[in-house]
C-alpha cells in the first residue's frame, strides 16, 4: 500500500510485566521493521503504566522508573541497523490527564476535577522531559514526537462575551502540555525549546464541539461552525514554529474514504500556506473492537475483520478506502510530504473557477474535478451572482478542503453573468484576491458568460472546460455564442466533457482535449449499502433515475413506462429546473422524490432493480455525456438509455439502447427477466467498463497539462527578481534551538 512508517506502542506496563512484550520480542519486531525498510515511531507509554507505580502518591519514583524504561528501550533499538527510530515518550498528555485525573474515564480512574488532572499533567510532563534526556544519552540524534488532540470549541449561537471567553479558555487547554514541554508555561518543571521537536496532531470527526452542552459539530452534517483542520494546524505552527504531522486520524464504516479525502485536502492546504505538515497516520490499520465493548467492531481499518465476532480474524481490504489512499499517495508523490522549511518552497498556484452552476446544487463534473485538483491548487469557485439584493455583498464558504466558494449578491434582476453586474463583481473579486495575497493563479471557465469578469485579471493561463453545449439549453443568453467565440480566442487550453463535444469543438482551438464524464469509484462502488429509508415504503421492482429534471428529460417516456407496467415502481430523484412542475406526469406508481444530496445517491441506487436514462432527443441532449452512466454501472446496476450519441457509441455493449417507448419498456423487461448467471455476467462486464476510468485519473491527466504554466510562473518570478536588481530573499532566521531540531531528510512519512 506504500506505507513506510508505522506508529507502534511498546506498552510500558506490558513491558514491565514481561510476557509477550519481553526485550527479545521487541528486538525481533525492530529487526523485522528494519528488514522491510519500515520506520517505526515507538510510543513508550500509551496510557498504561506498571501497577507498582503511583504518579499521584510517589511521583519521583514514577518519573525515575519511566526514564529508566525509555533509556533501556532506546539503547536496545540503537543496536538495530535500519531506519532511525523515532520516539513518542507519552501519548496524549493533555487527553490522558483529563481522562484519567479529571473525569476518571480511563486508568487509573481517579476523578477529582480539574485539579486532579492538572496534577497528573505536571507529572507526565516531567516524566517526558526526563525520558527525552535518557533517550538522547544513548541515541543523541533521536527524533521526538509529542502527540495530543487538536480541538475547536465553539460558543453556542447567541452566547454573550462571558460564554465566548469560556469557550476560548476551554480550547486553549489543548496547548498546555506542549507549552510546558518547551518552557512557555510552568518553567519550574524544566521545559525548554529543545525538547519540543515534532508535534503530532490526533484529529477525528468529533474533535470539535459546543461549549457547555458538549454537542458535537458534526462533520457528516457539514456543520458550518466547524473550523477547517488547516486553520487548527496553522495555529500550532504559528505558536511553536515546529514541524507537524497528523499522528492519528480515521473514520468508521462508509465514511472512511470521504474522511481521507477531506483530511488529505487539508494537508494540501497546509502545504499551500507553507505549514510544514509531514504527513498523516491512519488509525487503525486493521479494524479493532471498541474499548468498552469488545464484541463491537467499528469497521474503521484499512483492513476489516468481518468475521471477528465468530472468531475468524481473516482480513479484508476496504476497497474504497484503499483506492482513496492510493490516489493521495500518487497525488502527493514520493517526496511531497517530507519537511522543508516554508521559506524554501512556494505556495501552490490558485485556480479561479467561473461557474454557471452552484457548488451546492447537483454534485457533478465541476465538483468532482475541483475537489481533486484542490490537492495541487487552492480553488476559488466563483458562482454566477444572486440577484435582487438590497446591497452588494460577498458570501463565501468552504464546502471541502482546499475549495472556497464565492457567491456574490448584487442588486438588479438581470439573470446570470449579465453586463449590469460586472463592475460590482469585478470589484468584489479583485478585493478578495488582494486581501488574500492571490497573485499567481489560473482562470478556469465553465461558462463563456463570465468572460467579462476576467477583464482586468492577469492569470498565468486560461482554461475552458466545456462540459455542455450551453447554447442549446432552454433560456440560453443571446450573448453566449459570441462570448464563446471570444473565449476560444483567449484561452490556452480547452477540455471537453464528452466525445461529441470534442468533435464539435476541436477545430475551434489549437489545443483541445477530450475528458469525458467519469466516475467516483469510492462513492458509488460500495457494496452492502442499505436502501434509502425514503423509498422503503415503495414496493418492487423499482426502476430509478437521478439527476436534474429539465428539458433534457423525455417526460412522455417516463409516463409511458409507468403505464406499461403498473406493478413497476418508477422512482425519480432530482430537482425540477426550467420546466413547470405541473408538467410532470402523475401516476400511482410514479414517485417524484425531489433534490437529494450527493451522499444520498448510493442508498437510492441500492434499492433499484433497473436504472433509467430516459433522455429526450433534442438540441439540449445532442452533445451530453451523462455522468450517471458510469455511476449506475459502478453500483453494479443495469441501465437502459435512449440513443444519446455518447452513450450509444461508448456503452452499447453493456447498456441497452432503446429508440422508442416500446423498446424502452422491452429492454427493462429483459433486464428484470435475467437469470442469476446473466446478471453476474453483466456485473463482470460493467466492472470492466468502469475500471477503465475514474475522476482521479481525469484530474491527474488534467494536472499534467496544467504543469505547462509552471514555467510561466518561474519566468515571472525571475523577472521580478531581476527588476529590483537584488538577490532572492535570504532564508528566515530561526532560533538556534529550532535549527538543532530541524527535521532530517531521513524521516519519511506515515
């Protein structure tokens, strides 16, 4: 899987008691790691300690014994030839002090309020400092990692100044152990800057909550009060100026792949801001039971153990999770996560995207691509304006890591990117770029109508991602064709969203590339997804469609399908746009479910027997390349389509093509009558078709083409340096203690 670094707990209590964690066993494990070139971050105390010791009643004995334990282990590991050992003396000092001495949640179960926790924290800090000295006596070059959770505590909505201050104090507690180790606080404990080396951030979905109530700011519900991880990391970097790593992170069940996407995007955002974040450590690697309930397994690992309850410990790779891991390993490359001081690197080029589609409308090509390119470029997604505002103002939010959405509210009622809005919009956009220091960027167009918005901008390059023939849609602006002609004259690269579009556009520019619709395997290829509860009352067989319901859909065909078999249940999921909802055919077996979130679509798919693509054959569908074709197939669902050109040309071997209502009904009947063997044969063929493409591959291929603009950026920087006739900036001066602890290039990433 490309993982070359692991965190492993030696277990002081277990080591002290002997048994399986004897010195020979530890030596053998270290030799195995060295043999395979795996670097280990050894945790020397992970919550437990020998029962003979009491940090409350006999702290000096506790500290001395821990230092001796660390020196013994470090001396033995120094004899093993392989990647240099890295040590974590005590895991999560702040959390342990709170959980053991404040709340009594874990061993030694001594709840006593904040004072009890503070007492234990001071002892653990002293033990850590003594342990580091002991390690350095036998391994002078050893690296030290200090882990604790990074948290955010939000005051309740409408809270007064006193409650807001209390929430801030609660959040400030996360820094206390690190402050003590480096001597910023409680200097009598002996802390000093040299002891603070690498900060390990333990970060999960529930690390953010509301003060007082403790209510979590839910990640899966996209609570807007959540603080992006890169801001938490920036606070640590600004406070300590020490390299960082995410020392624990992960999620459970179906959320694992999406969580990894979000966190990896946050890592990329850290790099863009010059924050030296070395990498991230997935926990657990193999699924584990709950701490309190050993019969409950979380399904949280890169490998699951599905038969654990029955005593079968066979491991099964979580394929969606593994695919996302492979994607991010490729995206970052072999060396991208190695530490280099921020003054030696440059921030990534931003991409300013102009879109006629709103980010939070239907999740399709722009969102798929930009969420992935955000790993290489901060994305500024500029939507068409919202009209009718009393005053001009800018709304912005971050829907995912590395993406900022700008939504401009303007007076007037002219729709879309109308000329009357351009002056106000240009002013807001330029102000945002200036305020955020964005001066090296690319422009990416999804609509030619936004071209006047870029009039005063000076990008490194321009890209037109032509995903649809917008001029063929109902209510298309009259100026669209003329602006597209101008856009073709000005852009450097053109991408098309399908083969038909490519054939239509390839003669209009000298550098046109075909990137048809693709698929998110991790999202749609999951097995065992339960059917959506909103369709639980609907009997089978179910035939379903999801997508925008507009002039591209053949509503008469949908009605005919429902009439042909009253026993079939037709489920239609999606927003109704640009057509009168009163035109929708109504039947007892026809169910209009409205717009749904992207994360809900797999559960709707799970309950369908046949997937539908009942597109009309008109000007608006002449060049479409429906994203849902591959999404349906990735879910292992059979599909019937009308003869849309791109579908018929590319997928006729696996998707029946029906030119009339009678043929469409017959194709659905044929699918429902398939034998188990025929269904298995279809699923094998569908898997082969889907395996040939992915949004990850598309984004990677696009990124290769975008690299041509790197040379332009380098030339601009060189010209600027020559213009002022001065040498390039000298490296930032760092304190002597920081220089002595600079991360060596031999430390790879987890």
